[in-house]
C-alpha cells in the first residue's frame, strides 16, 4: 500500500497526494503556509472520505474522519 | 680283390678330419648366430607380435560378428536420408526468406499507414481523477501534466523540446453561465518547474486564482502547442467537473 500524505489548511482538508515529491506546501502561497499542516498515513483515511483537524483537548490538532456530506445540486 | 691300400686309408682319414673340422666350424657359426638372435630379443619380439596378431585377428573377428560393417552401411544410409531432409529444409528456408522479404515490405507499408492514421486521428487518454488528489496524471515523454489539488488547476512540464522553442497555451473556464479565457506564450525550453496555463510562466509558476476549478458544474479546456515547431505534439485537455471536490473526468487529446 502506497504512502498517503494529507495536507490541511485552516483545519480543513486542502489536498492529498500519494507522491512524496508533492508532499509539501509549494503550491500554497507563502503567507498561507502557517495555516497548513501535513499528516502522513492517517489511519482509516482513504480517497473520497472526509477528514478534518480537531482539538484533542490538550491543545493538539489531530485528524478526525467524518462522513463527507455532498450537497445535492439545486434543481430549480 | 681288395685294392684299397694303406695310403688310401690315410687319405680318407685326412678327408674325414677336414670334413669334421668344417662341420665344427659351421656349428660354431650357427651357434654364434643363434646366440646373436637370442641376445637381440628377436624371438621375444616374434612372440609378442604373434600375440598381437592373435589379438587383432580376434578383434577383427569380433567386429565382423558385431555387425560393424552393417552399422557403417546403415549410417551411410541414414546420412543420405538426412541429406535429403536437409535439402527439403533448405528449400523451406529459402521460401521463408522470400516470405520475410514480402513481410518486410508489408510492414513498411503498414508503418506508413500507421503514421498517416496517427496524424489523422489524435491519441486520446481518458481518466477520472479525484479533485483533491495532487500528483502527475499524464506523461508521454514530451510533456507531463500535473493536477494541482490545492489550487484545482492543471499544470504542465515540458520534458523534451529543443532549446529555445516556445510553448503557447491557455485555458477557458466555464462555470455556470460565466466563461473566462486566457492564452499566451507560457514556457520556453524544457521545464525546470511546473507551469500554469494562465499566462507567461517564464520566470516561475505565476498563479491566477480566477481560473481555480473550485466550483461545481464546471468545465475547463486547456491547450498547449508549440509556437512554431512541427516536431512536437500539441495537446487539448478537457476537465469536466460535477462536484467540485469529487471525481473529475479528464480527456487528454494529443495531436501528432
């Protein structure tokens, strides 16, 4: 199984990658990089699943899997 | 009347003595010769050779009885048969050589046809790609395309173009009823970094966020083509977006 890096921005999933060469913040503007975190191989995460960062009660941000809610398209 | 006289007897005795002496001399000579043959091993050699002759005679007898000649005759017959077979194979080989020549001609004709077809029909690559997955999505040795998930834009890297040659390109973004477009020269030489399609990218990747594909129900069409160089492919890439953070359908069309 290949490694997977998950990158968060402001505690929300920004992007994932399976290539180590892209597991960085090069595509994020410099002034926004402080708002980003990179996690490698989050247990239970797979492409298409929802994931966000939450506070573990000790001031640490940890990933939490969530059901991805996809808004249905509005039909007028 | 006995006419033999004493003088006659004496003469006979002398003759006998002479004969005896001669006989003794001959015996001595014979003995000497016998002695010589014994010392030279002549008899031993004769005995040895006699033994060899006996062995050879025995072997000759065995070879005759074992059918040696028959075997040799059979082998000669088999060799003749094989020569006939080889002759047949030679004929077949010659026929195959002729076939190969014909095949080579056909291959050359087909290759020309393939080249014609390649130019007539562009190569298409279709894939589904998760919008949030950053990584390379295409590489044909000339260019590679990269989906930048953090910006939701396609990027490219020129792998194999002669020095000094320009690539031009652009993107059209259609979201709901709005369409925005841009085109420009966007790279020179082989790339040293990923380029956006959204404007001159000669000094580094310059982001134009207005072309980010972050909206649902959208379509983007990118193009990339040499400015004035015939020996490099051209590309048209369509990205169809349903849900902005879901799976996009990407069609990459390569010309030449």
